C-alpha cells in the first residue's frame, strides 16, 4: 500500500489531520487493536491458571468478540474519528463501548480497568497544536500500553495493511456509554470531600476548551466551592492558542483573571485531554510542577496517612527526592514518558508518579496521569492546611533551597544534523557548560549534565514530534536562562 502507516511513540501516535491522521489510518488502527485484543483475551482464557497470568476473566466469547472502550477529546473531527474507529472495530468483531461525549483520558483509562477490559483507545493529540490529532492506547490495567504491546499492535497494523481489504468478523457492536459517573465515584473515594467543602476563596478553572470542560469546576461546585470557569466550552481551535498545554505562556488570560479578581485564591487548568494540569497561585504566578509534586506527596503522607514511594522521570528536579528521603520513602527514576512511570507503578508500592510536563498518577486509582484528580488534590491541600499556594511553595523552598526551571522544544530543519549533535553529546559530553565544570552525566534518558554549582541540564529528542528538547534546573532564573542558551547552542548547532 502507498499510504504512510502510523509509527507509535512513547504515548501512542500523533500526526497532522488529513495528512497522515486520516480515516483510513484510523480504521487500520481499529482492526489492529481488535486483533491484539483477541490475542490478549485468548492468552487470558488459556493461561488463567498459570503463575504470573493476567488476572482477568476471559472466555471463548471474549476471544471472538472482545470488548474495548473508545473515548475522544474536543479536537477537530475527534467525534467522527472515534465513530469511524468504533464502527470498524465492530466490523472486526469487537463490542465497542463508545463515549457519548468528549471525555478526559483518565476517565477512559479508569473505565478500562474498572470494567476489566483488554484495552481502550483515546482519540486525542493531548496538548499538541489544533492541526494535530492522535491515538493513545490504554491497556487492561488502566494505563499507557507498554512498548511490547504497542509493537504487537503495530505488527498487526502492518500485516492488515498488506491485505486487499480489512478482514471482518461477526458479533461486533457499538454501544454509546457515559464513562464519567464511575470515574467521579472513584475520585470521591480518593479526595476528602469534607475537607474540600471547607475551601475558602474562589477557584478559577481553565479547561482550555478541551475534554476537561465541566469536570473540576462541576465537581467543586457540587461541594459548594466558589468557582469561575474560563474557556469552558469545547473549541477545536483552542481559542487560537498554539496548543492546549497548561503552561504559563498559554495561560495569559487565566493569569490576568487571577490578578484582577481579589477573591480568587487558586487557579487550576487541565490540558486538551485532561490528563495533565497546571496551577496558579493567588497572585497569578505559575506554580512549578517541580514544587507541586513534593507538596502533594508530603500532604498525602503526613496528613492523609498514605504509604508508598515515588517514581519520577529524569526531567524532574530532585526536590521530591529530598522530601521523600526525609519521610523515609524510596524514589525511582525513569526515562521521560509516562509509560515508564506506569511500569514502576505496576510493580512497586507507589503513592505518586510524575513527570515535569504536568502529569501525576496516584495509587488506589489508575497508573495514569490524571489532571482532574491532581487539580482536586491541590485544592484539598490548600483547604486542609489553611495555607495559600504561595505560602506552601515558600515554605518548601525555605527548607530545600531556591529552584528555577525552564525548557525549550525546537524543530530542526535538518533532523539528521540534530540527531548527529545529540549522539555526539552523549558519546563525548563537554567537560564544562558556561564555564562550570560538569560533575557527572546521566544517560538514563537522553543526556543529563549535573554541574558543580547544583544546576542540571537534560537534552533529549522527542518520540512523538520531530523536535529536540532542552530542560534546565538551577537556583535562579538568570542561571537557568544562561545554561538553557548554552544547551540550545550545543544541541541545535548548524541544524536550523
């Protein structure tokens, strides 16, 4: 066949709508997913008594007609892509549970786990620009599919694409469902609703026109919390923003709303599919995820009495390591990509797992990023401690020292040169950066330089987009800017 088939990265597949993200490719993905679900059901049905087998009850009926869940966000044509995928999956013999409206990715993930399904598919490109769409695969445990699983789906995809037509099978169906009630019921078990009812002040919530519309705000209003919603109606163009990513540069309207509203004490935001989140303090200042992760972890341990350790990506600052150390907990470091966090959450007793891009997952829920739950926990923490977000961050920094952070992501006109630069930096790291000696180098993911002044810089290439990224953490914003500029010059040398 002549069309370009999807290639799966760390979090599924994303592509430009109408160029590579087409109805044909979506239908091939549907057929491949059903073939994989049948393989999985067959394995469960025949190996249930074996040691280490997946604890899911599957019958011969599940092998012939596996049930899968399908959700979608508010992007252009997402409902139509989800419908096309579902109908093709049904033609291949699957019983499809299709969300009747846009839903958060964590709601779909929870439904997969709660209903005991072999898997689910979310139509979303997360925080990417509005011209993109994509697919996320969710496995039976309610989290990102691991590499072995996506490779198996990809193998089916290529096999089916070589056929004259997609093979069909009887017994399939499409049923529209609402994934939200059971999801909200589980959130009510995790957060302390009595504490949330005591929240004082106004919350300004910004779902960024995405699948988070009518989630955090509706949940809090039900408890009597004063909430003002910005950008609360679905918009495929995301209000003209570059993408629905809850970072400071995309939240100017939200920041101004916080500054101009004397009663507002907390700003909360979710990304396009509501698995990531962002927070503003009472002055409209963006709160770093490097601060929120240790704050939420410490709150859950000290106040809520939770057990469990921490898993973080290498792009996170080590403040969480210091907090965990004081609490006698272990920290596991993994490469960037939440599936790596998820893998540890499945194997260890993990209370919180996170990445710097705004995705945190929690025990007793699903091993999955959940922006809705994270927003609710941030509000609960404030209500419980009686401290503002600014006060909480100031106390953290007074104890563990100042920290500033920034990152850049740039496309290169010459990707081969960018890859060569990256490989060279891994093979022969510089001995110093901006005149500061490199104390050690970490190659767990990309290349991470630890400088003698306490700064660090991570360089890596994206698996989902044709770009390179540089992440920097240091004691001051000025030093971050200096090191970031030097890192940008090294990684993107002669490839612009």
